[in-house]
C-alpha cells in the first residue's frame, strides 16, 4: 500500500510539472496509462478502497477508457453505481428531482457533463443547414448579418422572415442524441427552451413559436405554444428572449419538435419581418447550480 501511494504521489508531482523523461532521457508527456502500468502489478496488495479513492481523483473519461481495463476488480469498481454516485456527490451533481434518483449514475454523470444545445445551426452560420422550411411565404426566408447586440452573446447572423408567414422546424431524435428511453422515462429531466427574436425598427412584425415533446409515433405529449408576439412599426428593434422549461411531463418522450418564425405586418416586399437566432433546446438532468 505504501509503495502504491508513493508511486501515485510521484505520478501526481510529475503530472503537475507537465512532463517526465523516458528511458533515453527524452522528455515526454505523462498519461494515466503510466500510472496504470505501474499499479496493475501491485493491485493484489492494494486495498480496493484505496484504489477507488485514486480512481475518484482521476478524470472520468480516463477511468472508463483506461483504468476499467486493468483487471476484473477495477472493472467492477468503475461499473458500480456507488462509484458514480460518489463522483456526482463530490462534484455537486444532483438530480433535479431527488425522488427520481437515476438507475444509471454513470450515464447521468456523463450526460450532465456533456449538456449541450441539441439544435443544429441555431445562429444561421450555415445558412439553413439542419432546418426544415415549413412555410416560406412572401420573398421567403433569408439570412442577414446581425447589427444589434444580443445581451451576453456574440451572434453574427440571424434568420429573417418576409411579408407572408415563414416557419422553420427541427425534429430532435433523443435516442440519437444519447438520451435513451429508460433515461427519459425514469428521470424525466427538465427540458430548457430558449429563442431570441427581434423586429426591424421601421416595420411591424409578429413572432410565434411552438415546441412539442413527442412520443414514439410523434404524437404530442406536452406542448409549449404561447400567444403570438406583435411589434408595432417604429420600435426599438431590441432582441427579446422567449424561454420555457418542461417539467413533470411524464414517460414516453422520444422526440422534440421545435418550430418558430413569423412575418412582417406591413406586407412590404423584401425581408422586413421578424428575426430569429441563437435558439436552443437543452436536456438538464442535474439541478442548476
């Protein structure tokens, strides 16, 4: 045990310096694999409680990719719910609803750490890639450069509507994004929606949004569809944010359908309608900190 701890301490010191030397005296980067190769020969003499404490202090992805492969005992430690529950506790990662503790703590940990926007191309940086055009009225959708700052964000482009209704849509397949049926049904994580929209200063416009949680047959389980937002002609053209959080929506959610858009109310040729950008849909398994 003493030799094992000494080896770990030496490893950590060398890691903090960033580099070590190989047998030829050449400088090289160290990795967790260096530690594993040395420690695997000592594993029978080291208490598993000590091994687990060491694993809890190593990066999670390296524990899974490297340490888990050392031996059966280490694999069982890494695969145990207790290991990931303790890792979550130490990092302050807790379920939104304590009464719905996850069955798979490892999956819960990684999906929380990898929380991201599930919408593709939300800021018009790739024209209309990832979007399905549902309505393309007037002179159709287009993309323009943004010249009015959005609070706390740097957004270079936006989508803009015309003088008849323009709507675009994305369908998110939760299974393809890593959120399987068991995870969604058992944990029912919060689903956070955000969308930014703004009018032109010289033209009236209307904005609308509809976000639906769908079952396997793409039938709605829960829907967020607020009243349309109207802007008068001669306004301050500032960006506004529409937000919503789905909670306690029940089992069966397999897809999310996000639809938004609008039009201008002056019926002017060109692109004087509502602008939209920086949209997001996030799955939030853990309590916000």
